[in-house]
């Protein structure tokens, strides 16, 4: 049957918001989300949600725990640290671009920059730092940028995610835009992110076990066995868009940054655990 | 202009979205229906429904069994596979007909197969 992807993407998309996240402020949304998932999974302690599907499925968790002794991302983290500490051609390092020299700050990303009027993700900040220092930007979804991001996350382990939506109409608009993206059905298969990660976490979709929206960004960048390497959050977004036969957007596009802003805000208070491993 | 064209197409599709009555179902129809229901690039019904001897099935939707008894009205069954969102706006079941994932004929073959369950 012919693929109707292009036509369908341009069609209006219904915005159906199930119980969760229908609040009128980001903080109300977040509280409702936490309550919604707590009711759905009463036995799962709040902090466990950062472990995604492993928080909900005992068999998967056992397999996962058995690989924790030699995490497959260790080399990449060491490599990331080395790149992070190696001076650019101009003699400066990444540390010069970040608060607290870039150590222990993962929990504050993404943030809304009220001067530039846009959401700044950690990966965007890494590449902007390079460009400000006369270096070429890195490719977005994997490789060096994922290693550096993984190293920076590892220095923030356990710190509670602390995303802020400042009292500013543009910041609020970016948040709302991300929320709308999350609930909009797209692709030939007509799924929203919420169809899978709000309506159906804890269920199997074929041989995949669905994780809840809550806690998802805490473990990024992630090493997936499917990828055989680390990948960034936007790589995962693109994969999930692809799976429903929707055209993925470019990594670090405004849409994906706003989506990350909304999704990470939902995880406020949960500890940074990245990098982590997933199937 | 383009939008007009699209909605025109969709209206035409929607109007013709009823199931023609078939005189006789052959074993070949049933086999084809099963193939379409199982194949990941066509129906991929197993992603969400337990059914028959399907392996690695999901559990988002209910098991598809006793279909003739539960859906004696073939046209109703057709309509639900064509576009379940008409019956439940927040369903996650893809609108197979409306979104041109499956053709009318393909849905009819799947129904031939479902009626053997």
C-alpha cells in the first residue's frame, strides 16, 4: 500500500490529552504526571523511574543488573573526559564555557536562555562552546558529542534534575510547544509520544516493553545494545518518530529542544543517572 | 489548494469505506489475510494483539479471538479496523484505512482470516 507519510504529516493533528499533564502551569503538569504514574505503578518508588523499563519489569531488570559490572560506556566516558580536558587550539578548554567549569551541572540542562530566547540543551552548549573557541562543531547524535555529554553527566550523578521555566512568555511558549509536540499524533501510524509513554507504559508493544515518560531523560546519553554505542536524547526522539512512520526532525532543531525542555521538566527532582544502558 | 485536494481524497475514501459483501471466502484469502495481519510492514496486529499462533505479541489491545461471535456484523468490524478513532478518539490503534496503511481489499482479507479465529 502506498506510503502516505507526507500527506499525513501536513494534516491537522488532534490533540488528545489523557488524564496526565493537563495542568495549566508547568508545575501543575509535573505534579499531575507524578501522581498519574504513581497511581499506575503504586509499588515503584519515585526515584526508580529513572531506570525506565527496568523499574517496571523484573526479568528485564535482572538481565540489566547482570551487565552493570562492566558497563559498555566506560571507555566512551573516559574518552569524553579526555576531550573535555584537552585545550582547544586557542589554549582554552570546555570548562571556560560553563558554570562551575562544567562539573556537576547536567541537572540544569536544558535551560531557557532569556537573552537568546531559546532552549539551550547540553549538546547545543557543547557545540556553541567549540564554535566560540574557533573549533568546528561536532555531529549531534553520537560519537564525540555523546562521549563529552556522558562525561559531564557522570560528574552530576545523583543530582536532582532542576529545570526552570522562568516567568517569561517566550520560555512558557517553548515549554508549551514541547508539551504540544508530546501529545500530537503524527506519522502514518498516528501515534503521539503520549500514546506509548503515558497511555501504555508497562505494556508490551511486540517485543518491546514500554517505559513511562517520567524519568526518561535522566539516563541520557544512553548506550543501547541496538546501537552498539552511545547516543543522545535527540537520536532517540528521531528513532521514536521513525517507528511510527513520521519524518524525524533534525537533532537540535527548535522542536526537539522544546520537546526536551518539556520532557525534562517533568522529571524534576529525579536524580541524574546518565550514562546508562538500554536494549 | 493542496489541503483541499487532500481532504477531497480523504472524503472519497471515507465514503467508500464500507465493506463489500463477498460471496465466498477461499483458503487463499484466509492465508493472505494472516500474512497481512502478521507482517510488520502491513498490519503488524501482533504488536498489540495476542492472536492465534502469533509469537512475541504485545498486550496493548485485547486478544483477538471468537471473532465471528463477537463481531457478527462484518461491516462493523471493517469500520473498526478502518478507523478505530471513530469509536474511541484516544485509542492508540492505527487508523489502518483512513491513513492508507492497508487498502480496502487488504482489510477484507484480514477479516476473512479473523473470522477463522
